């Protein structure tokens, strides 16, 4: 009874605060969940991000999953999520934060739609334009009072302000909500993204207060379904009253969104409080993950090749190799497709049992694409100086990959280079070298390592990209292989 009275009094107090705050919300958890002293907080966040492993993605970042416990427990996992934003040079963007409520009961999703949230590093403004648009969704309502006394959003903000200082936010708190409402909200996110790009942050911890080994087993099962975008399985766990994650409703909405845009989830790090600062008898699970749109799916801005056109190009490469390696004669092809007759730059990559066996391209767009594929397929098999020529008997073990390139664009600012999206070429004096977009993701390189290996490829020393006279170009590519069509 006493607890209920205290709760009502607190709610009344927070209601009064929200009335007089005029949309400006002060931070409440400095000194408990994270350090209150600005310098100490900055040092802690920098340490978490510096120590976090770099995790490259193959496309455009659309969201992250980050824990919301006290920093001494979950900070190193959260640092992995925010390092992704930092390394991908995310800036001047709106961040929609999806969080669970821990203290209030309400239906639907509450939005904090105007004003700002304060942090020890300064204020973060609300994106009122996006907030107004989200208010049109049936399950979303402006109820600012439920944000007071709630830590799940606040603990994300110092990381966010430190890494993306010019961002704006739209905070959302999830109350009681049904699956159809979450799917509708996810669908609205899809439509909204087409008009203005944003990033989603899911603020959630995983299982609570199980023994260490049991918690790991529960969490790893949950993570396996997150990675597969299986939000229906998560919803069924809600219906069965299984505590898989405290932010499971935001997580379900997020996975529904990622699935609808045909995105991917990459798991970056899992740990629990038993791995960090807590005991192992009752632990809380933490997850870092990133969602991204693959650069190597349907990339209309690159070429917009249809499935049949991709198959045609792969077939041309295969038939060319079979004929040339057996009879020293390239076959003739007659192709009517307008796109395949466009003059484009292209690379053909040969892999044997997953290992590189040859890769040569044409970086001058002077030949119809289908003819260029035939020519560079032969070059890749016979004229890549790193390998002995491919023999006809090897062809059954070789998989062909084709990269259709966009025109080169000179890089003015190295921070504009995005690993997983951009291929690079460097020219310095008589030296030049090129690496395709998929190369750094295959090896897990960050931007700096990518540039160093680009220099090596050109026969330069690793820091040559910094020197006067070095010109770097970027490009994107539509990449597809025989493995995609073997089913």
C-alpha cells in the first residue's frame, strides 16, 4: 500500500514537472547509471569506444541495438554499437529511439514530441517535424510525463551526443501494444525513410536474473532469432510470458522494419553482467547489433539489373571460360538488353573453394557490358599475375562473381569514405591501384586499413594516400555471383 502511495505521488510530481518544463527534459541518472562529472563521463565513453572491436557492414546503417544498464555493467557492449556510428561517419541525422517503459502502464507508444533532452555534454533537440509525422500513427500518442524517471532512453544520450553531436532525436516509449500495431508502426518507418533518412536505436537488455550459464543459453537462443529477423518468435515468447528482453516490444518493431526493407542484422557483441562487473548467480544480458541495407542487393542507383540480366552476364562469363580454356576461342553472344549494351566498367572475380583464383577488371567504360564481361573473364583466368593460369579442369570448382561499377567520383574528404559501400582507386604519379567495395568487408578492415591496403595494391607505401599528389576516387558496385542462383 505504501509503495502505491509513493508511486502516485511520484507520478503527480512528474506530471507537474512536465507541465512546467515546456518540452525541455533534464537528465536524471547522472551519478547513478553513469558519471556525473562531464570529464569523467567523456573519458569512460571514449574508453568503451576505443576498446570496442571494429565491425564493418556491407551497406547503409539503418539502426543499432544497444543495452541500457549502468555503464559499469553494459558500457563496453554499448560502446560497440556506438563505434559503428562513429566509424561510419554518421552525422547530422535524426535518431529515433525505441525504448521500453519500466515504471508506467499505458497503451500504445508514447512520444516526446517537442523541446529537447539534456545531457552532461549539452542538449539534444527533438526533431519536431518527424515527431509530428509519427503522431499520425494510430498507436502513437504524446504523453511526455511517462518519460520522467525512465532511464532506458537517457542512458543512450551521452553516447549519442559524444559520437553524433549534431543529431536530433525522437524518443518513443513502448507500453502495452499488439503485434499488428507494431507492424503498422514499422511499415510507417519504411515510408518515412523514403522521405527523410534516419537511424533507429533499440534500447534493450536481454534476459534478467538467471544464473550465468542459463542466461547465456537463453540469450544466445534469442540472438539467433534476432539475427534471422524472426520477430514472430519473439512475439510468441511475449504471449508465453517469457522474459527474453525488457525492450522486446521495441525490438519486435525494429526487426519488422528491417525485414520489410530487406535489411540485415549483424551481431557485434554479447555479454552479461557476469562478464563485466557483476556476480554470476543472477545476471542481465546485453547485446550490441547493427542493421544495414546491403550494398549488394538490388541497387537501382548502380545499374538496376534484373535477376535475369545478372544470370545472363554470369552465363556469358561461364560459357566464355569453357570455350576459351578448351579451344582457345571466345564465343560470340547476341544480347538485346539495353542495359547490358551500355558501356560500363566491370570486374570479374574467380574463386576456387572460396579462395581468390583471379580478379581483373576494365576501368574504362568503352565497351558494352556483356562484351566487357566476356573479355575480363578471360583476363581474370589467364592474366592475373598473382596466380598461375586457370586450367579447364578447374572450372567445375570455380565460382564466378561480377562487379558492375558506377563512375568514379573524386574523394575530397576521407571521412566521406564508407566501408562496405565504396570501392576505391588511388592514383599517385605512375602508380595506381583499385579495391572493390566487398574487399574490406571480407577482411573486416576499417577505413584506415582499407586505405593502407589500397596503397599496397598500387605499389605504394601504406601512408601514401596522405601525401600531396595522391588522388583517391570512390565508386559503388552491383555485385552478384553464381552462388546466388544455384538454388
